[in-house]
C-alpha cells in the first residue's frame, strides 16, 4: 500500500474532472504536523493559475470530486488552498494488518522493473583503501540493496583504478629494486602505502623517473608482458586488502563485481578513432581533445576534455567513455548510477555530453552521477590522522569496534565476553555506517566518535537497541513472528505508528529515485521513536488489558521489529536479539 500514490491518483482524477490537464502536479505530501492531518494535497495552489481561478475555490471543487469514501475521516481546506486529509482509522487498520505479516512489509510488486548498473567504491589499486573510499562504498551499497528489494535487476560494478600513471610509477620503482638484487618473490608489498610513498617521492623529485614512469604506462597499456607481470603483483595485493574491508563493512561487493579500468583497454583506441572520425575530437598541442561549448566558461571558452595524451597514453576520460558504451549497448541497461565525490562532477558532465554526442550512450539509458560531500574532522577540515596523514579505512573500522566494545561493556552485565565482542562488532561498524548514511549525500559531515556511538538520537546504536527492546517485549509475551491477530487502531499513538509502517514503500521509492539513503535513516529513526511513544502510552503486557487490544498491539510490535531489521539491513547494518 502506497497511500501517497493512492491519494495522488484520486487527486489527479479530480483535477481532470474540473478541467485540468492530466499531467498537473498533484503535490501530495505527508503532513509535517498532526494538526494538518495525515497528508496534504497542495496542487491547487499552482493549478489555479492554469484555470485563472482562486486557489481556495479550486480546492473546494477538487474536494467535491475527490472520491475518498472510507479512506478519509476528514478532508478540509486550510489557508489559501491546501487540502488536509485525515485518514480513517478503520481503513488504516485494514491496510496495515497485511503489511505487518507480508514478506515485503507491504511494499507492492515492481510493475516496471529496470536493469541498473551501479558503479561504486572504485578504489585505486595502487594503495590501501582510506576513509575517502567509505562514502562511495556504503552509499552505493545501500542504494543497491534498496533497488534489489524493490525488484530491479542490479549489476554491481567496482570500477577499480588499475591502469593509470601511478602504476607506471610503481612498476618503475619495483624494477629498480629488482635491479638492485631484491628477489621478486620477497619484495615487501604488504604495506602498499609505504611502497607508494617511496615511488611518489621519486616521481616528484628524481630527474628522469617521471618520464620513465610514463613510458611504462604506455608499455603496460600496449600489452607488454613484463610490465603486466609486475602490475599484477600490485593488483592481487590491493584486491585482497579491499575484499577484507568489504567483509568487515558488510558490503555486498565481491570479486565478480570488479570491472577495472583495464577491462576496457581493448576498446580505447576504437573509442578515440570514432571520436576523430565524427569530428568530435581534434588534436591540440599533441593531445586529442573534445571541446565542449555546452560547458564553456564566462569568457565563452569551451571546456576541454582530453581523451588521449601526447605520446599516446589514455586517460580516465577514455576509460569512462568505454564504460558508457559497454553498459548502455552491451549490457543494455536502463539506468547507470555512479557514486564519486563531488570534485568529479565536471568530469562526469563531460563524459555524458561526449558519450551522448558519439552515441556511446543510448537515449534510453539514464546516466546519473551522484556526488557526495567530504567526511570532516571535528576541526572542520577533511578527516586526517593527528600527524596529518590519510586514515586507513581498515584501521578506522578496527577502532570503531574497540570503542563500541567499551561502550557496550559499560551498559550490560548479562552478556558473555564472546557476546559482547559480537555486539561490539555490529554496533561499531553500524555506527560508522549510519553516521555517514544518515547525512544528506551531497553534504560534508563531521566525523565524531561520541555522536555516532551514542545510544540517544538518530544513531545506529539507538536503532539497534530499539530493535532489541521490541524483541524483548515479544519474548516476554511468548509470541513468535507468525503470530496473527486482528488490528485495532484507537489511540492516536497507534494510528501514527500504523501510518509510519505504511509509509515504508514511499520512503523506499524516494531513496531509489534520489539515491539518498539518509531518507531511509530518517524513516527508521521516526519509526523507532514513534514505537517508544506508543509503548509508553499504550500498555501491552500490563494486567487488565483486553486480550484483543493486547494482541493488536503485539501485532504492531512484530511489524515494527521486522521493519527495523529490514530497514537496517538495506543500510547494511546488522541487528542483534540482545544487547
């Protein structure tokens, strides 16, 4: 049941009846305050201009044609033309009861399932994952899980950087170590950061090393067997590390989802040749460039998009164009979603423009770059170590579990050491993920251990604890999840909780449409908060409660526990029965 869609459909029929076009925006929204009813229909404000009439007069006409029957208890006009709809409790109970026991928690079947490529995480395989990879990885995975729950076919793609200048640099550095007599099998690649740092210093400071590195990139891209053997060392080491991080994060990316830059190597020259033949790419100072007038600066200078460097090397731009062709034409997908930080926004605008011009992207394929902001330290600057270095993601997650363990140990005396360790793992990883996912994707946010590990407010520990509280109530009542009873909605707290249960689909679809997991985070926090209010106002196991009322409230409790577990699972956060 999607109440918002139901009201939109009925409002649209009323609008057509009063002479408005079929595509008029109904502007149905959830009410922000109880006194405004449960939903508001705000379309009369804008629609009145089309009919050149008074908005309030139009709202009265719409109400006359609205066929809400048993759905609404009250429909009234507020202000200059807002229509407030208060739902009927009996109707609401009839809609909510099936959702509480439904495997999909009331989410309807996807009648227009799509095939979607989601490109996320995408670490560079020359070094270990750091905190800068966290947002792409967990935001992308949450959206993937939501898409699959809705019923879309999702193709995960981890567009790992394994083909750029840094690999020429690393190969050159490794070669010099081998030339100095170090055995290939004993070269210490365990700490990629140290090895990368040494090579980068030479690239920046040592005469001739940068040119040598660039030559190796061209050789690597040309298929040189020796370069590829050394390159594979770095790839294998990096992938092993990243997959350990994915397991720790409870992220669904696996080895089969890796589609690195190198996978497109055989397509790159063909892409470049096609752009030249179409007159889109021209030579400029030895490089091949597409000039985009659509993205011109204030002086009218077109935006340059380099697709091949002087000397013949290819760039990220070339690889991303090849990825467009592969995904749109070979995979035949309906939608491409890419998660990277906001600094790459211009690059992906350029990619789409060029890909559309060259028909590398079909018109039927939606292309969505979904940028995200930066994780900031409490000093308001990008999150770093105390010494100013990059924070390794694996080390951050280890610290999260340790800190969570200390918090959990203070709060419980009933769990064994092993149980505390398991709860600490779920709470620590969940806290890091929820703190990130609960923020608007496009915003920067402040990383704070104290805030994210708090058991109060919109945090993972609060929601995990809310789940265990509901499960504890159900254990005391000795009812299982297959318990069934009639749903009775009388108290306002019961109504608000039931209404929130039925708004799960509305939230899910908005998450999918906007690629914004924070909407689901907000929903789950509101659901848990409403349950706590309901529990305080509507006793469940207290003596003297009528059996039918008790059972109805137990039904709501079962539904809420299932929704919390499912919603947190869509965010990649685990729950526990006790904590």
